C-alpha cells in the first residue's frame, strides 16, 4: 500500500484517500464543443510513468490534493493543494 | 507406553528422538474417517496417522488416485482434509487436538474404495484441456455438465451453520520483518535487533529453527544456540505458525498469524522498514511414473517424520539421492531401523524409472534394470527457491545452471534475501550471511545507509534432475502430468505462462512451490529451449493460501441510527437497511400509514437526510454552480427545491435549500446521496473556486429530522410551537422559520411537501430528537397522529409524482429525461453539467419519465419491468405501488419520446411474461395534481 505525504496530515496510507483521477482543467462551458467537453469527461491519458492526479483525503483532512506520481513505480514526487484544476466529472 | 491404533493394528512410532517435538507424556485420541487413533501432543494429523501405519490420506483431484504424505509439511499436496466444519485443512501442518474429528474430503464413498478412481482407468481421455474440449457441445447441455462436474470437484464441505468466528486485525510498524525463522532468519533477526531495530520474526512452522529442527546433533546444538540468542535479544517479536503472505508497495507486509490466542486468525498489516526474505529452500519432487504412490516421499519429508515425530516412514527403502539431504536421509532411515535396500546415486548417473503399487508402494524399477521390492522410496533431487516475496517487490528470478535452481535477481534496498534462497554454504556461512543481512536491514530501516555491503554465499554444484525417462505427475494438487504438459506444448501452448493456464499446473493449493520448476523444465525440454530462456511463472500474492475470514477480519463498517431508534424498536418498526442507516420501513401496515397521512396527520423520522450548513457571502454563487436552477434571489426565510447534475448532465441529487440568515443557508441532500454531495461541494470549493468565501459543515447527525405530514399537520405543529406564527399567510409553502419546538431552542422548520400533503419538516438538535418525537405523538394523540415509515413515504410521493433520484433516474438520466425541463436554466453563466444539458435540450432521442396507470387497477408490474412495443424495448417501470388513496395501481417509468404524450397506450411485460396494458397519465402526479393539499 503506497504512502501519500499529505501536506496537512503527513505520510498516510493510500486507503485513507479517494482516488479522483487525472488532474484536469475544466473547459469554459460557454462555447465549448462536444468533442472538447467529452474529452474532459471521459478521455484520460493513462500514462505509464509520471502523471499528475487529484486525490481526496477522505478519511483525513478532507482536502483535495494534487499528487504527482509515477504509475510504474508508485513513487509520489509531490503533493500540493490544487489551485484551479477543476472538479472531476 | 506404546499405543497401537486399533483401526490398523500397526505401530510405526520410534523410540525417543533427540529433536522430537511430540510430548510423550500427553497422549490423546482423535478420529479419522470415523475410527479412533492415538496421538501425542505435538503430532500433526498425518504424523499421528503415519504412526498408525495409515498410508492413504486423500484421493487426488482429477484421477482420484490414492495419495499419502510426501513433504510432511504445510505444502503436502495429498494431505488436505476436513476437520469438523473446516475444509481444506493442511493435515501435515495442523496439530491434532483431543477429540478432533478429521475426515478425508475427496473420496466417495470411502477413501479405500473410491468410485471415481475409475477416472484413473480413463486417464488417456483426461488429457490436457480435456474439460475444455469435451464439454463444449452441445451448448444446451452446459447446465447438465456443470452439475456433473461439480460433483467431481475436490474440496471439503462448508457448513452453512458454521460459526462466524472472530478474526482479528492488527497494524504494526516494525523496522525489520524477517520472513522465515530458520538459521539465517534467526541470525538476521538477532543482528538487526542488536543494531537497535524493532524486529518481527515470522515463521510458518510451530517453532523456530527451519531445517535445523530435523537435523543431527550438531544442527540441534546450533538450533539451541540460535533460539537462546533470539530469546535473549530484546526487540524481537516472534510469530510462529504465521506466514508473510504478501509484500506490497512501500513494504506493506501482510502477515497471517494462524494460532494466535483467543482468535481464529489474525491479519497483521505491517509497514516494514526492510523486509528480509529467508524462506529457506523447498525440496523438489522428481517426475517419474508412479511418483505419487503413497510411500514415495521427499528426503526432507522422511527426515521430518523420523526426527520431529519419531515415526518410521516404512520398512524397506530405496533412496534416490543427488545431495546431502538424501545422504542424511539414508543415515536417518538406517538409524530408525528402516532397511535401506538400495541407494540410487544420481550424482554418478544412476536413476529410477518407475514406482509400482496401488494404495501403497510395492516396488521401484531402477535405470540399471533392477527392480527392488520396497514400501518406501525417498527422493532427494534438488531444491526450489521460493522467491515469491522478492517477486512481489519486482524481482525476476534468474536460473543458475550450476545449482540447477533459480536465484533472486537482486537489487532492492528494502527487500533483502538470506538463507537458502541466497546461496549454499556451511551452517556457519548461512548464519554469518543472515547476521550481515540483519545488520544491513537495521541500518537501512534507520536510513543510515542504503549501500551496506552484504557478502555473497557460495553456490554449490547440483545435478539438474527434474524428470526420469517415464512420465509422472508434475502438479500433484491439480493432477497434471508431464505428458499433459508435453501435449499442451504440442497443441501450441508453448510458453510456460500459456501451458500453466491451459493445464492448470502450478495453480493448485501448493501454488507452484513444489511443481513450478519441474513444469518449467518439462516445457523447456518439450520446446527445446533452456530453462533459463523458458523462465519461470510469476509468483503473486498470497505466498500461502489465506482464509476469507482473515482477509475480512472484524467489520469496521459503521451502522447509523437516528436518536428515535429506541422508540422505533419498541413499536415494532420493520428495519430497512439504507446505506449505513437503519430506518423504519413500516410499523406493520404501510397502506394504513398512507391513509392516516392523507386523512389526518403522520410523522416520519427523516434524520438520515443529508444536511449541510453553508455560510459566507458567496453561498449563492455556490448554489448556482451546483444546482441546475437559479438561486441568486432566494429571499431570507425562503426554501427552494433544487436539482444537481454531474458534469455529464446526469441527475446527481436533489433536495431543498433554505436561507436562514443573510449569509447562512441550510442545504439538504438525499439520505443516500449525502456523502457524494458533501464531496461534490468541497470539490468545487477547493479545486475550481477556491476564491469563493463559503464554509461548509455537514450537520446531518447534528439534527434529528421529522416530517409532519397531513391535513392536520399545522394543528399538530401548533401544539408544540409558540414563538412562530404558523398561519397559511404568515408561514406559507416553501418557507423556513427558526424557533423553539416543544421547548427546544435552536430548532427550525420548513414547509415543503414530498408526500403531497401540507407538511413541515422540523429539525431539532439531535439529542432532543427522541423527546420531541414522543412529545408530538403524545400531544397529537387527539388528532390521531400516527408514525409512518419509508414504505408509506414512497407510496405517498409516488401518488404525488415526486421522483427519487437513483430510483426514477439512473446513470444515464439527464435532467430533461427526468421531466425537469422547468428547472434547467441554461441562461445561467455556469453550472455543473450545463453544456450537456444545452445539447440535450435540442434533441428528441431520450427516454422520458412519465406517470403510468395500468388499465387493470389490481396489476402492480414489478419495478424494472420492461415496456415493449412490437417486440422492442421502449421503456421500463421505475416505481410501482398499489395506491391506497386511489384504490388502484400507479407507476412511474421511462418511455420512448413518441409514447410520452398523455393518453399514450403502452404495454408492460411483467417478469412472468404476462402483459400489463397501461396509459400515460397527464402528469407525474396522480393524486392532487393541482397541489391544493400542499398549499392548504
């Protein structure tokens, strides 16, 4: 079980967190075309390697966190609070 | 005192052995297959049976061949038995207990005369993939095949009455976990603890020692020294009869403690600084014709039987030896009085060809042409390194031709290997290596150094012996022979991973620990590749089978009750499980509950309703973002119904939100959606609009909530409220008031109407919930107030045509489909799901939620029934009930757009295939569509 270093709570078991998904930028709903919007809804890059994800510290501080993780090694390189990243659909 | 088993009249027990683990002062009896057998404390089921001369312990999986002891360890593939209620007990591991009842589990009608052993005669037909090939056609017979084949499947019986025992769970944070308590593991634990590490030493057998336990005097002396060192060193937690079943990311190590006091099993989740894998070596069986006949044993199996349990494994023996373990077995056998008739030394090219016998071994045919009549064949042909825990850390084992076994690939900072899997050498060398690894582990756990030098162990030459010139069993648990593996390769399954899956070799209870390398060797020979090139199958968790009980552990799932639960229980409420909540479904007669609401007044406990306290100047912005309808102009004291959609436009939740103060709002969400909505709100506030000044607090359980519904609701409320004017003008529909209810300050009430009646939802501080509930019932007795449950509420709201998110909508229902056109405000700047709803508005290709009236008023088509037109599904029933108010059945459901017009005739297919004709009603509401009752 990987450990995620929460900026508020310290290193915690991943089971305390809810995996939200790849960190996304929400398109401006005005003027967005279906292709752009649906790629925001459904298309994920699913990389083998470094990726930026959103995690929710559900059983902890209940903060959404921006986590940089390598999906191959499960190494977490950075955990920060999100700015404008967009809620996950 | 010598005790002969009456059932067999045989006594194979030897005189006292220096390393024996039986307590001869504590005799006991147990039953096997109905007969009583003697045993000593410390005996396993099979050692006690072997002492009584029992040879057949089970019938094999496919061919129902007789099987006996082979390894006398946890892995013994022919020794899975039923003990009482418990199936698949490892009889060569489980200690006997007084009065224990053990039974064979893969034999019918008896172990001795097994009807299905006819399978053996049919063996040519049970070739690789036999079941796949034979039971394919015709397809209509699949259910019949399944019934027959299930009867052939092995495994014991699980009693439905079996007690739900207590399984424990524990979390631990040791610096070093040592998996394996043999000499190297013990040395590693001692060295790590001496260096200041907190150590967990885990051993699968009932005591520490590994192979030293069944060794000769020098090994036993070393064992004593090591055990004393472990006991004398502080900081070592020793867990015996326990196993490290898996290693996961971040050195998260799962340990199952099998015989912990007070619990059946305990799963320990340990976050280890460093894991030291010291599982030792597992002796490999040899593949030849008859290699499964009872009486064919591994050298370690025979030595354990003699030295740990003082049991003579046979009378006349042949020994096939390629190493020192075989040589030591020869000495032990002679010492135990076994007549060693022939030593077949594989190091000088000698070999065995086949074993002959039925329920017991009768003779061994050797490669030199001789046949020796005997009842015991001991083989010592090599070792398998169980590198599972290293594989789980990403290690890929490497085949070493010199030693004829796989070795760890190496290269991990936090998972180290010592003992037999790391190399050979003298006992002293193994102990030195263990100590060095232990010291390194302590340093790495404390992050002193990740590059501590660890000396390497020598690698001794060993002949590469896997298979004689005859075919025999490779996988004893799954009954897979070398012939079947060769056939699989011939049929094109020529990679080890494919051949494994096709034949199921290595997939049985021994999980490859006995059979994996032989399977690789047979496939390699059949494909003409080397063993190194063929590779090995990947060992995955668990290292050893784990019970579901250990994994489930004790439950941590919370159960939630409202403060009024004692009253509900005392008044016969039928409980309804609604997520974590237990709610009253009804109090005996839901139809009567409906009638009392429609004609008088009723109370329902709606405490599970999700409630959120929202404060801050930007709450209207948040509400506008979350709900599809508009919220900018919600007046102080007003309440509004709102619908939330997800970003895909699918209805997510609904509820009402009221404005209690200038910057203070209370939001409600559905009971089942409360958690989702809370996270949804936080997600918007934290990620998309951190600049908004809004504070959210979940207050679901801070308030007890009661809905008072019915034409006399106002009369009832007026009996408990003094400081709020309740008249229809002062407190109209969709308004909220705060004040004192039944003397409880800090309460508030809003006038809404899920049931379609005049109704007030009151929220009082939770600790007063029960009191207020009882006060309402007491003071309202003259008004005829009655409690009602969730079922009555469901009927009432269906009569009124109010949808339930998740019941009348699903994961594809966008707002327009749910008849929420009136709520969608596409002219708002933004809201969740806006683009999708904008696109849906212009289309006509989705199902619509409508009210339905079956023409036959007594027919209540089941929820989920399909609506069909010309053989095509054009909709379905989402809700259906008998309406006590209308005296006929009512439904809501989805229909295709061309059937959505009021008056459209539709045909519902009930689950029994009958047709229920129905018409679409003018509105969703079938009772009081104009809302006169609500506004009264």
